[in-house]
C-alpha cells in the first residue's frame, strides 16, 4: 500500500507544483488518488471516507508556507493523517493475560504475516523470556503452513502442526488446548 500511495502522491505533486495555494481542485485530485490507493489496499470504506474527510478539512485553503509547494503540503497533511489513523507511537504487547496469551496475525497474502510472526516469536523468546508456540490456520495455502514451520524453527519457538484438511477453528482450538497444557504464549 505504501509504495502505491507514494507513487500516486508523487505524480500529483508534479501536477500541482508551482501553485501558490492549495485549491479545492488540486485537493480533489489528490484525494481521488489517495482514496483509490486505500481502497486498492483493502482499507474499509468507512475508514477511507473518514480519512478523506479529515484530510480535506485540513487542506482546504491552507496557505503554503515558505518554500513548500502545495503538493508537498498536501503530502504532509496526508502523512500526518495516516499516522493518526494508524496510531502514533509504539504500543507494547500486553501479555499479562491468563496464560496463554493469544496473538492473531491476519492480513492479505504476501503482506508479511509469516516473517512478522517469526520476528515477534524471536523477540518474545529472547527479550521477554516467553515460551512461544506458533500455528498456521491458513488451510488454503499448504506452502504457508510449511513456511511458518520453517521460520518458527529458525526463531526458536515451538510449532503446533496443522494440515490443509483441517478446519481453521478446529486448528485454533487444538493449539489453544495444547498451549494451555504446556503454558506457552500462542
């Protein structure tokens, strides 16, 4: 999403450079591109509408300061609103729940869930001294199960096996039961 949005915004910055003010026309052009990029990234429509409305409110009639060009000002507004929408700062994981603490990773194919899971498992093992169990509920992509098994071993975590013929809910329940009996973070 970030690279697509960056590409679209860069093109718009070139289109509206040299203008002294942010106008409704150049805001509408940019917001159309931002809206499309967010929708293409599967951001929920209500979130997109709210985001676009906030950016438009902040951008309309804003004077361009110093050497800043309107395109750069709009990009700055979009950047600040994206940060506000996604949550500013770093939040820590609250693992003080009754063990096992469950962390669900979800997202589109190719978005980095498996790699992030391995990095998180390694962090929890090394920095937090937690016992970690990973399990794949992705029964539609057998290679994803094997990939998670491989990176789990590399991270030093425990692996709970699953197969494509199982139902994701059954996998999750079995893994949770196993984690409860062995006191692991799941």
